[in-house]
């Protein structure tokens, strides 16, 4: 009796991160079908989670996590948790789609090593803290020098802050990771399965990533730049670790500051978030420090950038 062939096809050897989906089963229809499944699933999961949370709140007599007048999340721990949980499960959808549609091991979504390199991600997280602090300092300096409002954040109090911060710490890592696996994992590799140059996957994926945000044009430019830099780092370092580390810390800081100031409602309603042009100075400093720092550490630590 001949041995049964594994469902998962061999990972291509000597391949860049964006080319890891290239195997015997690679066909354009697989990339297209998988992308459509993830896109539809993204919105279906969001709808189910929101509807479920509203129903649970009604059954238990709790305040609704959604503002009935606007349909936007309330600035409460429940509202924030609902928002983050409407995205986090997409991570499982991406993993399943890669396994079933592209017949490849889900670990190839993470890195050229076929898994998430935790020690490397921890080093990226430490560097991300430094980059975030320098970026915030640069933003504050730009605001001060131009005479813009650079007041310190008002403190809402521990009683209001702690419940929200617990939700942030528990759910933001999964929400941020899910977005990275969709745009810098699946999409970059779905395009890379058929296109040699990673620029196409990086640019188109960054545009799609930005389109899911409701900021002003300056805010959208900031989000697009973030997606482009994270896509570039994913290709240059052979995995998602650097992108996940910065994305998680960025979101923890953003939601944390909003919660500390009592402005979580405004943060969840992105169309009301005013992004001053001076903030782009902080973004530029953060990206420069983080980007070059990651590449330096990757070279120093001999981080693999192609599959074995």
C-alpha cells in the first residue's frame, strides 16, 4: 500500500517571505478565492460579534456596547472589547484559508522558519518601545515649536482607566496580529505567489489596510505609511514578527492614551480623530528608528530571510 501523501505541500526552499505560497498547487484562482473568503469572512465575523454582544447586553440588562443613534461602539470596556473581538477571530480564518485553499502549512504565514520566532519578536518589541518614545518626543517638539496645542493628557482616574486597560492588554495583541496576518501575511504572499517584485503586494495591501480606517487624509497617509514600512520589514526580515511587535505597541499606546484621557469614544469613532500635520514628524522618526534598528538587529542576530 503506497504511503498517503500529506495534504500540505512542501514549502519552497530558498524563497523570500512573500514567495512562501509558491508550491505545486499555486494557481491564480486559489489566491483570488482565498482573498475573497477572507474579505467576506472579515465582515461576517464582525457582524456576528457585534450582533452577539448587543444581544447579550439586552438579555442581561446591560448598557448596549453600540450607540443606537450612530451605530458606533460606545467608549466603554464592553464597547472596546466588542470592537477588538470583531477583528481578532479573523486570525483563525486566515490560518484556515492558507491551509485549505493553498494547501500550505499555516506557519509559513508567520515566517520563513515556518513558525513565529518569539525571541526575535521580543527583541523587536523592545526596539519598538524605544522608537515609540522617540516618536512621541519628536511629535511633542514639533507641536511645541509650531505653537500648536501640546498639552499633557488629562487623567481620568484609576477607576475608569483600569477596566479599559485590562481589555486593551488582553485583546489588542490578537486584534493587531490578525490585521498583520491578513495584510502583511496572506495578502502579501497571495500576490507574491504570482508576482516577483514585492512592491505590488506591499503597496496594494497598504492601500487596502488604510481603506479600513476612517481617519482624515493625514491619518490615512499615516496608516498607509505604516502598512508600507511593515510590509517592507516583513520581506527584509523574513517574517511578521517586527510588524506585529510595533502594531501591538502602537495600538496599546493609542488606546491607552485615549482611555487615560477619557476620550475612548472619540478614538473608536475614527472620523472624529483630528490628526495634526505635526504628528507626521513623530511618525517619520518612529519609522526611521524602528526600520533601521530592526534591519541592524536582524543582521547582527543572523535572522533568516529566506526559507531553508
